[in-house]
């Protein structure tokens, strides 16, 4: 798929631009500013804004701080951040505190019913309140990548838990994402919502966008993007994304 007639490229973050919870590689970090000079870029991910900073923004070489063509949508599109000399919030679909407490409690029940067995060592919180999203990570938020990749490569463990959550929380979106995560947002507030918000904010039609992600399968956290009708490219990881962007820049 070429960039002809495209005005906006939307990337997932974890597993697409960067390995899970790790910084984007130097080759891709050198290519993204060149792509920004040609088209607008948005990054949308289940991670919170601090994750965008550590994995993405801090990876750029010095002198690449002109982000006027860059748009960030943390926590699965529940927020939109734009650059105005500093990152400024356009909207935030924050969940009320009582609702967040209810979702955290539902996770606790679903883990038992879904057959989750807590590993001997946990790396950081298992369940994280991200304000507009509640996220579970099977080994903890900060587990080493090699352990995360080996824990649930076929998504079977998380799908059992997600199935329980979907039955108990029909008014919410429950998605498997990253390597060990399950994300919960309010129904319809997901990556599709974020893409439509970009469409309105930038006045760019869906037909002039491309979405690149690693979890476009049904139930994956990139799947809602597919439902918008945007042209989608499935990648296996950051290495394939690097080749894709390099080909676009030729």
C-alpha cells in the first residue's frame, strides 16, 4: 500500500513502533521525522501518556522537536494530545471514580473465573487505573519483554478472562492488546472513536488515512480501527514497520 493520496498515517505503539514497554529503535526514530515532513502522523495505543513519552517521544534524535504534524491518542483513543509548544489535551473521556472502582473489582473476579494463576514474581501493578481506561497486565506492567512474549503468545489466557468480562460488563469495550494486556474502556470509546475524532479535528476523510498495527484480529485492541473502513496494514513488529516506512520514503 502506497502513500498516494494519503494525508494521515496512524500507528499503534506497542508491538508496532516499539517493543512492549521499550523505547522505539534508532532506525525507526530517524525515519519518523522524515515521514512527518510528508504526511501527518497519529499514534494511538492502550498505553498512558507517560508510556508515549518513554517509548516514542524520547527516542527522537536531538533537534526533532517540531511536532506540529504529530497527534497522540493515549489509552486507546480516549484522549487526544496536540502540540502547541507543549502537549495539550483536546479531549479526555475520563471514567468516573466509582465506575473505575467497579471495573477493577470486575477484573479481580474475572481473573479467578478465567483461570488466571498469579506467577511467582510480579513486575509492577497487575491492574492499572489510567483514568479513561483500566488495564490488566498478566505479569505486571513492567515485566521483561522476553517473559511477556512467552506468557500468552496465542492470546488464549487473556481471551478466557476477556470472555468473562464481556459477559459481566456488556456496556464496556474489552480488548486484548500488547503482549500481556487486557484494556477496558466505555463501550464505543476505543481506537475507532479516536480515528473518528481525528477525522473531525483534522478534517481528513477516512479514505485518506492508513492505519498500521499488530493486533488487527477480532478482539485485538487494533480491531476497532478496522471497523472505521480505514485502510489497514498488519505488521508483525517494529522491524516490519521500519521496512514499511523505509519503503514509503523511497
